[in-house]
């Protein structure tokens, strides 16, 4: 008989041994959960470090192909390719975005020629290509919706022709998912999937990414609040996701990830769609710098951050730590 006042149910029993903890774990992280965002530049230098993103470099196309091979070898299902566009190619109307010989198309074609069995995702937005650094076309100081969507459709089809497997509209223009789906289908790309940045917030956490792709100087301190979501809003995210699903999105995304786990949980529970979280550059950089400063165990907090996204309902996570994480998991 137990002593009076002592519990018969002891929650610590299942925590007693490592094997028990592993046996009863409710969530697990694997390489299959990871998407690796990579930056490609058009020069010959293999790697150019991004000072504000510890451990992240801009890669030449040749180096990108090599690194995608590394990702494939450790089981990462997909990479997301972001171009670092030469300033001379950036214009007000972003014509370079749908140039069939642009940097991202050359990079995708090279990767697909070298590697099968790993997906390639391409961002559909105009900010790497515009002289003003915005995701859409600007007229009289305002971002115009429908003209932008026309260009995004051209960009999406161009990327699909280069071999892109997953089109990822990140611009937050109204109606762009349906328009892109129609444009892809009309050109015979019914198999190309759309992962919509459905709940993308006007976050202060994107700075290192903009440094990496070179759009920060063009934006010149401006903001994207007229098209990206207000961080104060939650119900609005559900409406955005519902519209993207109705328009033909195959997968949806919440961005940023860690700061918006409540949104991620609501989206997954309500829609039961393949749902992804983007651990954005600012979230990643804060964890990395804290580790470098020995404020925390950098490796462990990164693991904890990624399992938090899984626990909240993410089917997968875009993270700059994908390769190093997958290597540990293999």
C-alpha cells in the first residue's frame, strides 16, 4: 500500500530513462520535416558570407548544386532558392523577374539537371527584382494589386519552365494564388504545386534576409504594411488561409514561425491542410548569436525551436539550420 499522502500516479515514471522518454514522445523531428532556404549569387566566388546570418552564405550556382547534393544525401526533401540579383538588373517594373535566363532560373535548371529526388521551391514576389525593394509594382507611391498579380503569373510560369517544383507566392497580393494556379495550368504545369505564404506578417524579423538578397538598401527604411499582415491580428490570418485554399493552394505557410505559433496551431486545427512554418532570418539569427555569446546552448535551443513548430502543428519547417540539423538526425 502506498504511504498516506503519496501519489499512485507518478508522471515522472515515464521520464526516468532515456528509452522511456523516447518511447512516449508525442512529437519527433526528422529530416523529412525540413526545407532549406539557400541564397544564390551570379558570380564565380563559391561562398560569400552573410554577416547578419551566422553560418549562412550566398552561393555560386556551382556551389549551390554541390550543397543541394549534400542536402539530398541527408534526406532533406526540398530546398528553397532565393536569388541575389545584381543592382543593375533591378527596375521599377521588375522585368528581370520573368526573364527566362535570370539567376534563379539558371540556378534551378542547374540543380534539376544535377539532382533528382529533391524538390526545388521558388519564391514568387518581386522584391529581389524591384528598384524600390517592394514585393509588388509601385504606382504613385502605392503598391498596386492587380498589375502586380499579372507579373507574378509571368514569374511563376517562367520558374516552372526552368524546372521549379513548388511555386511559393510570398507577396500577399489579393487573388494571386488563383491567378497563378490558372496561369500554371494553362501552360501545362498542373503538377507544379503552390505553397502559399498565406499568413505572412509585416514583421520586424526579416532584416537579415533582406541583407542576404540585397533588397534592404532599395527599401530604404520603408515598410510593407499595406500588404503584409498586422502582427496584432489572428482571425484575419484564417480568412487569408481560407481564400488561398479556395483559390487552389496545395500547402499553406505561416511566417514568421516562432513568434506566431498560436496562428500556426489555429490554421492547422481548422483547415487540416499541409501547413508549414518559416523560422525567419531574425528568429534564426537571434538563436545563433545567443549561442555564440554562450548565453544559451545554441544547438539545443535550435532543436527546441524546431520541435516547438512541430508541436504547434507544422508539417514542415523552413529553416537556415536545416542542413546542420538533418546531419544530426541521420
